[in-house]
C-alpha cells in the first residue's frame, strides 16, 4: 500500500482511481461498509482504491478546542485502512487554508488533478468544501462535469443508533469497552469481494487502538514524526 502525506506526494503519473473520503477515525463497522463498497467498485473497474483522510481532525481547525479525542493515531489509521484493502492512503493536512477551498476547488484540486478519479463512494451525510457547502448531490453534479460517478451510502445503524466514532467515544467514556469493540470489529479484505458484499476472509474482532490498560480511556494522539510516510509499496 502507498502512503502519501499531502497532494505533492501523489505520483505525477498516477492513473485513474476509485476514491473514498473521510476522517475514518477508528475504522469502525460503518467505515468498513463504505470501504468495502469502494473496493468492490474499484475491482469492477479494475482500478486502484485510494482512501483520503485528514489530519488533524477538521473540527480541531474549524472550531479549536472542540475537537474530539481520536480513537487512533494517523499511522494506526493507515494500518487499519491497509487491512481493509486500500491500495493507497492519502492523508491531507487539514489547515485553515485548506478548509477555505470551495466545493468545486476541492474536487478539481484533489479528485480531478491529482487522483484522476473515476468513482467516489462516501457516506450519505458527506459534506465538503468551505463551510460544508458541498453534499453528495453536488458531488454527483460535479462528477458529471469532471467525468466521475458519485455514490452516497446509507449509514450503518444498530437498533436505530448510527454506528459512529462519536458513539464509540461515548461508550468508552461510560466504560462500555465491549460495546466499543463490537462497533470496531474488523474484517480483512485483500481479495475485494463483489460490490455490496462483506469482505472475504474475516478476521477475529479487534479492540480499538488507543485503549488504555484500564479499558475505558483513549491513549494520547500522536502526529507523524516526519512530513513523509514510508511507502509500503503496491499491493500484490
């Protein structure tokens, strides 16, 4: 898997790709559903899957002091995304300047110019661009203009409660480690199952990274020590 820290690290000769976008903190079951769908679309188009994520958390930049404690570090997040079958992870530094990009600027600079996107898969509540002005409908409209498709998946819910990083944090704060583990139970998909089907060769559930030994705290958040991540190379 390739790891790129910022747009400048995307190779100039990178071809077309299928993309999903999100913070993906904890890479929980809701994230995994979106990633599995992305992987299936990539397989059907015979293109690599690129996962775009962000550091720091956007809320840390937009509303300083209000950002949540992260469930895992950016490095651990990349490892988990690798385990879900990503061919490349693009970690975009979320700066104040970046937050001011309009929706079409974001699409053109990131999806079109750098990743030559053929398809995008996101959650149905996905927003992008300055002041979250873009949504899935606008993404699809811009896709028609720039020659890519856009799909917004319904969010995964259990008993009417959406599976989310925020809900996992609340469970951990309440000491419900077992509930948090269930929401982050992971499956490995290096073979990429068909679109809409769960990943093949499921692995046993794994506890979320960052849990302290006491079982109800989240470990400190680390930042990459250097501006460049080591590439793990292309997926075999």
